[in-house]
C-alpha cells in the first residue's frame, strides 16, 4: 500500500512517499480503501515536533488520521454488512495512506447522496464545532466573534452559532475570506487591517482557534461577564490568560478538548445528518494528490488555502 511517512521532525520535506505492507484487520477492526484523507494545522505542528502533549508522536510515523473511503475487509466480531459501505473514520495508525485499519466502533456510514469530501470535512471539525457550542452555548441576541472565521472548523462554527440565533462576526484575513464569510451568512472583519478591533462591538462570546497576539486582541474585546472559549493555537501559542481575565470572564481553554472525545460519535452523526440535509455547508478549500502531502503542508503553513484541505488517493478516481 502507498503511504506518506514523516521520517523525522522538521519541514514539509520530511514527508516521503513509502510502500508499506497492506494490513489485515484484527478483532473489532475494519479495513478501509481510502479515497480522501484530511490534512490540517495540527498535522504541521506535530510534523515540526511542536505538537500538543495530548498528541505524543515519535518519527517515523504516518501523519493524519481522518479518512473517508470504502470498507474492503472486516475483522472477527465485525458485521459483514460493513463490506462495501462508504464511511468516514479515524485511523489510529495515521491517515495519509491509501489503506488503513480503523475501529469499527468509531466508523460512521456516510449518508446516501453526501459526497465523501464533504463528509470528511465535518468528521473532526464539525463534531468539534458542535462540542464547543455545547460547552459554551450561545443563544439568540448574543454577539459572537469567531477567530478564525472561515477555516475548516471556523466555517462550520459560524454556521452553527448563527443557527442558534446569535449575531456572528468572523475574523478573517483578506478580501477573499471576507467574501466567503458573507456567503456563509455572517459579517466579517479583516484582521489584516490595523483597526479591525474597532469594527467589533463588545462581543458576549469569543471562540479562539488562533491564540497569540490575535487571540489576545479578541480576548480584550469581550465585555465583562463574557465567555471565552479557546480551542486552538495556529499561531504557535495559546492565548495568554491572566488572573484578571479569569475573574471578569467565564474562561474555557484548550484543556476542554479531551473532554469532548467520549461523546464524539453522537456529534459526528449529528453533523453528518445536518450536512446531508443541506443545513451545514463545509468549505473544502483544495484537494491534493496524496504524494503532494508536503505541498499541502507548505500551503497550510503559508495560509494559502481557505477551508478544509484534503489529500486524494487513487481510489478516489476509481
């Protein structure tokens, strides 16, 4: 089978195509012929050796995890009606491959009529967006700021918050992303402009997936009694929170993320159904051939692509 291996920590050039033995599923597992694999900012952090402690990885390893494809084999104890099913799942051994093994208990059938790239785009990001809103609920009349507002996760988060009746502002960079946010039905501010914070009325809620100086600027906008939800650090650092911030605000930081995992299957089914029904629109930014994983990582780090980035294997063309 074809896979991408990170041979060491470093730049995108450490990602190399390799041939590996095709695996056989053990008890409780199924084998998936991968059509599409997800690639994201977290993958680049781990590849550089800067990944969060919750994701302990040591080279050599196959990056990624989220995949979409077709079940081709099942292990002992797994119902044979999985064979031939279109699914999304996570591969514990890494997702940048044309064949993976997955736990049948964390594999989800893709609804009829829903394209695999769109289903994959909501597997992780959609379920996380739903979890963030369960942990920090919003309601009609709330002013909500999402930073960033049109990434793979942010674009789903702004839609879900808007569906709850909140007035949502997406913080984005560049006119193309401003236009995309408006297509999703929310107002946008371009944080490339020095005065962007002056365009945001004191929000009731901030969802921050960037951290660093941008996250700090968003945090400072919150009115007293507001809610801050930190879920990412694409800047390379979490937003710094002081004791004063925690006194005047309700704060939830990245420690919330592991709490989401036990209930993830329910949320995955929820967002797959919402997407299939047309009530949730994932933004797929670009799809690269699997062998161009290094190029995909370069573009992620340069912020060259808006929306979810996917890798395509030969199975997608068959």
